[in-house]
C-alpha cells in the first residue's frame, strides 16, 4: 500500500476547501502544492500553498496528475466538488503511484452512481425511497413517474451537492424537469443521466459522518442536520441533529456503519438521509465519498480534525490511533452543539442570484467559540466561472440555543462588502421562532421564509452598507451614549441588478432596460433560449435560461410581452447589461 509519507500533498481544488486542506498540511509539516486556473491566478490558495501550478482546467485529470508527478507529490487530496467524486480521477491518481486521499476508486464509482448506491443500501437493509432502479430517458419516464406518483424528484444519477435536481408536481412538468436536470448535471458532473425518486414534501435532511481505515474499522462521528436549504443547496448546518428521537438516531448511525463496512469504505464519508416530518420514517439519499462542506460542525463537537484524519488514514494509520482511542462502541463522543452558516456570493433578495465581483472590505468575527473558514481576503476576485461559496462561519455552544446566539453575534460582526452574500439572510433565519423550535423542513426557505420578510441591507451615502449600534462610553464625567455606524453582515457595497423574475413589481423590472427589454444581470452563459421572434408570452414566463456560478438562472418577462428579436443562442457568453431579447408590451384585447 502506498503511503503519504513525508512528501508533498497536491490539493486538487480551489477556494475555501483548498485553503482548509493546505492549512492542515502545514500543521502536519507536509509540503503542499495547489493547482489553479487562469481565472484563479493569485487567489488565496495560491498564496497559502508552498507551490502553485497552473492548469487549464480543474477537471483535466491528466494535467492535475501530471502536476503532482512533476512536482514530486506523494498524495493528492481532492477536496469536495470538481473531481472529488470522479472514480476515473481516483484511479488515475493511484495508477500513477500516488496516494488518493479518499476511498478506493471502485467505492467512489459504486456510491457515485446514485442508482447503484440505492441498490447497495437496500442490500444493507438501509431504508430507501421508492424510485427507478436505472437511469430514465424522456421517452420512458412517464410510466415510471405514474408508478411512483407525484410529487417526485428528477435527480442526477452522478454527482451531488444538490445539482441536477428538480421537483415535479405533475405529468405536465416532467419533460421540462428531465431536460433541465439533465442539462445541469451534464454541466456540473460531465454526465447527464437522471433517475426518479419519490419526493418527501415535508422532510428533515440528516446525515451521518463516518471514518474508516485500511484495516476494516469504521467509526461514526455523530450526525448533522442540514434542513435549511434552497434549491437543494444547504445554507445552515448543525451538529448534532437536534430534536431527533434516540431510536431514529441509533438506526441512522447503524445504517451508515453497515453501508460503509459493506462497500469497503476508507477515509471520511457521509451517509445522507431524509426523515419524513409527518411519519418520522428515515430513508437513504446518498453517500458522499468525500469531505463535506459542513465538516466543521462535526469537528467542533468531536474535537477531531477530519482533514488531518483523512491524511493519517491515507498514510495507513489505524483508526484507533487516528482518533486517540476516543471511540466507544463505534462512536466518537459528541460534546455541545455547533452551527454553521454558508457565506455565498448570492443575493437572497433577488432569488439567491449569484453575484460575481470583487471583495471590498473584509473583517471576520472572532471569539473563543467562533471559527471562520473563508477562501478569500479583501480585494480578491469572486469569479463567475465557479460556484458561489466564499466560506463558512461556525459557532459552538454547550447547547443549541447558545450556539445559535453566538453564530448570530458572529454574523452581526462580519463585514464583507463588494458582493452581496447570504450572511444577512441567514442572520435573520436564526431569529425565526420556527427555526428555534425545529419546526422547519427542507422547503421552508422557498415556501415560508421569503427574504422580503427580513430587513435588506441598505447603502450608506458612500456606497458602503451600514447600520448603527449603540456604544456606551464611561468618561471622567457623565456616561456618553453614541450611535456608531457599522457594516451589515455580508452586504454589498455596490447596487446590484436582478433577474427579472418578479412580475408583481411595477414599472420596468430589474435586469431590464427602461423599455422592458431583458438584459443579462451578470456575466453568464446562455444554456437555453425558450422563446422565438413572434411569440406572445405572459408575465413571469421564462425567456432565456442563463448559467453562472454553477446555477441556472431563468430570466422572465416582467409583463405580458411579444418577442420581437432574440439576440442570443445557447452557448453564448454574455456580460452584465447585454441585451437578451427585444420585446414589445402586449396590447390588451378590447
């Protein structure tokens, strides 16, 4: 078995996860190498690594493996996203005589194929939702959908992270959902196959963290709740999963250990489940064969550095040594509670529209129970070519209420200007009584927690967003009370355009010209043109679908319209302000 040894570790990733792994390498005194593309030249990972190597694409397996060999790496850490769950990449790394910091390629392949993973889960007596046992095509999906029943989910058969998923309420929506999910999956993972699965309308998203070594040992490092989501993308995560019945928790932990042991897992992995809010019944979703974005909350409640554990397991160390003998009956002791907010360059007040740009001022919160993992510093670019995640802010407390209060205070103290972020919206979510009472489900953000119900950050005259806080000073005479301006968490220092997706607005929609002609709200790629010249469309109808930061963005008509000219075609690159279509307001019938 190849071992990491004292040689360099190449990090095949970018952004905050690359920084996280590079810092773990530094702690272990392992030399580090990171790859970067032209878009990321000079980005924070290149400044943290000992060596930075340019590649044309993060998805170029030959280039990444070649960089590792050329610079004397002994191991390759894939992070998450990009090539992390690509079995071909894992195989290419090991075929080159390098250590892949993750499970064997055959395990990545088995669990990366979501249909096959469902079958393996059933074999391990892990409960699975009703669905198709193979990928489906548009021509034969109707019969399968009728058998499963509506609502259902169209899901990418390969990949993860919520990409390539669409909820289908009825038969009329199925063709469009199949096309959109397949297109998104192909763009994100290089494979567009999809399958169908029963949709649980009111569900909790609960996952179990496992670690496994080369010697067959598997340990559970508690569980996490990831129920606060939008578009199947997680926003807030916490550990352990609160208000989970002991019997369900025990069942999920046992199921995760069985599955990991059966497939011969190695390293850090996560088994994800849905728990039906109405029945309390759990069901298997998938197994992610990599580090998770939310791994930090598990680290805070267990004291285990999961990245260091990955590297030590890859070096052949037995799990008992890696965990310092902290395992009791296959579980690591969990202490207290931790909550994480994902800070993404998105505007919650404009449908979570991704917002590339450049970070202006940046001040991170601090304190004994606060942790910040960010992949940017002040002045860094936030490119539109990759996903919108900038990093995470975590807080720990002896109980959930304290952890949430500390996270809220940390988000209040976060200053990040230049691009809008999710921070102020998540700060408002932490104040919601239904969040505090654990009464929410995976649909709450889109169904009940509209950002319009919260206070949108405002711009000060300087263009800098600010609110005021009261400061009380003790003087040599009387106490002095001052109102001191301060930045709002994650707010933007520049005005932002928006996708024209709210027909209820009066006047010209944001993301359009004064005449109502829709324009690109940001730099993006055209993935679909829905209309043609001469079409009459209703208010709110989709005109063009753009893709930016790995998310599809429908541009909609702000009012009843006739399409005169279509300026773009699929595959075109557009910049903010480019005209997409020319329209004429529809004339009401007499």
